[in-house]
């Protein structure tokens, strides 16, 4: 991941993240440590600006859902 440009990974992030996150919770420490290293690299790739890609590193909506909003009595 270090030798390739960030935009080369942006299209593949949705396919890469779920198995890496699953490996972070693995009971074997070696698998977990490798998954954390990959996560670190994915974060580095995700925060670099992608000028020619529509990838957005923000997984959450900008406003809370209507059920989370509270109204004052």
C-alpha cells in the first residue's frame, strides 16, 4: 500500500474493510496484529485527498437520524 498511489485503493476500500475488521477481532494475536497494521495503512490511504475519485472516508451521515433528535418539552 505504501508503494501505490492512494487513489488506486479508494475504489476497493468497501471490499477491503469488512474482512480486515473481522480479523481485528480474531482470537489469535498474530492475526489481530497484522489486521491492525493493515487498518493503519487503510487509514493513511483514506485520509489522503482523492481528487479523481468519489470515495468518501466519512461513513456516517452529517446529521443525526430523526429518531435521535430530541425535542424540548
